C-alpha cells in the first residue's frame, strides 16, 4: 500500500514494525540519534498520549489532514478520543471493539433474553452454569492489560469512570464499587477457577465450555475457524468448523444499573505525524485514509473497524465496505458469509459509541499510567483471591491511582 503511494509521489517509504511494548525504548534511542520517524501508524490511545506528553507529535499536521479529508466524515467520538485541550493530536484510523459473545443456542433453550445488562448477564450466567459449562469466562489475571480492558468495558457500562470532569480520581465512587462487586461475584459464582487471560478465556469458549465470553473483535475470524493456531474445538465444531460462530450472538453495547445509557468500549489506533516530519507525510496519511484506506482495513478487518465512515460524496463508503471485507489468516472468507448483516453493521459503527477512562476528560496520560501499572487488575485480584470487599478494592485502586497522579504532577 505504501509503495503504491510512493511510486505516484516520487518518494521512498521505509516501514519499520515495532512491538508496542518496545515503543518507548525505540523512540528514546531514535530521538537520541536524531532519527525519529515521520509518522507512527496504528498507535494506541495510550501511545498517542505518551507522544503528546513527550512533545513529539505535531497536532497542526493532524488537524490539517482531518480537515482536508473532512472532519464530518470521521466518527465524532473517534475525533474526540484523539484530541486533547482542543487540539487534534492524531488522525484516527481504525480500532477494535470489546464484545460480549454468547451462545444463542443455550440462551434460546433456556428462554433467556440477550445479555444486554448487568442483570441479564448475571441471571444467564447463574442459570447456564451447569456441569463443566461455565456461565461466563472473562479476564482476571492481575498483571495483564486484557484484564484492564475487560474491567474498563464493564465499568464504563455502569457509569464508573477513572476521573470526573475536573480530573479528580473517582475509582471509589458508588458506581465503581458496584462494578467491582458485580464483576468479582460473577467470576466467583459462575466462572472457572484460576487466573484467566486472553488465551484461557478463548480456549474455554472455543471448547464449548462457556455460555459467554468477553473478548475483542479480533475473535471474529478465529471463531469462524479461519486461523489454524486458534480453532474452535467444541464437539460440534469437528463436523462444522463454523458451528460455534453460527451459534454465537454478539453485543457491543452493555448497560449497568447506574448508567442511563448502553455503552461500548474499544481501542482507537491512529496515524501520528511527528514534529519536523517530511512535508510529504501529510499527503501519505491522507492517502492511507482515502485511496489506500480499504486495503489498510483489509489487513485484519476483525480488528480494524473504520474510524472514518466514508467520504463527503459517499458518507457510508468505508463502513459499508468494511462489512464486505474478507477476514482470516490461513483461510479467508467474507465476514458477511459468517455473521448476520445487522451484527456487522452494529460493529462497523461501534467506534461512534466508544467510551474510555480518562481520555474524554483530558487525562490520557493518567489513564495510560494507571493501566500500565495494573492498578485495577491487582485490586480485583485481591477480591478474587483474598476475599477483599468491593469497598476495599475500590479504595485501594483509588489510593494507588491518586499516587500515580501525584507522581505525574497532577
């Protein structure tokens, strides 16, 4: 894709792949050697905020690209999450959503409604936990970002936020205590023993041994049997590798008792143009968000949900185009051949409804640090392993987050 742009513009593009957990180290070395890149693609919101903190990113360049493409062609929420203090820090590209996957066949047989609320999830998990079948599997490992993401998904669905509008930490709020209590009890009563992470939750659900699982949209191709190293292994899957996908319902938005509205959670990744970048960099990013956009999303559509819905002349071009893309690793199939159109349409527009801790309140740096130090996963682990109360867990998370905020100079 980059070569296509380069050949048209008489430029040379060098692409360097970096593991996200190595980004800080690589950037520090590059800055010391005065060899910083012109742009960084597919960067998480936490990574984007770190670049801003280090004064490496060029907001004016991002604003110019967004305005040139048409700000109204992006999902408003995607632009909000990639902005701070009135500045457009980066160009939102795409993202993945956290989703609740559930066994439609089991729910139907038990006469249960879709698990859209805390109460629905809890009731279904309790009723469907039978024998070796867990009611739900969800992340609990104490030093794992997957646990942070899963808990935060449930938290924002209940109006539990990291900070209030003034930047004051609110992890011991009634809404957060309610979330800690609900999540921990749900796991204790209806899940499986031991620490759970991305691999174990997926394996349990794929074996047919869980009625629900919380996972990201990256599960869509694996669930459909399109990736050999992560195939569904349920008894019915031996005859039909897509049996589990056909019998799985998918929800983006969830709602707790203390939230007025259903909420989605997801990660937005962006194009970050660095200071002193080659002047042609803005044109490259524009290309990757227009002529090259569908090819870019097609690399892994299950985890690259568009942040730009379309163009001024065709407002739904990319949202509609994403639904028709083929997913998979060892085998590729159109998503529309596997999942209902209404489910894919909902996922395609989910970036419009993402909520995230700290970022909308201008506390992206704090949110990144709290997540990076596993403040909430460790507090949750004490509830699960040591019998701590929800109030104890929330107060510990509050105290540790306040210390991080103080260390950051807040």
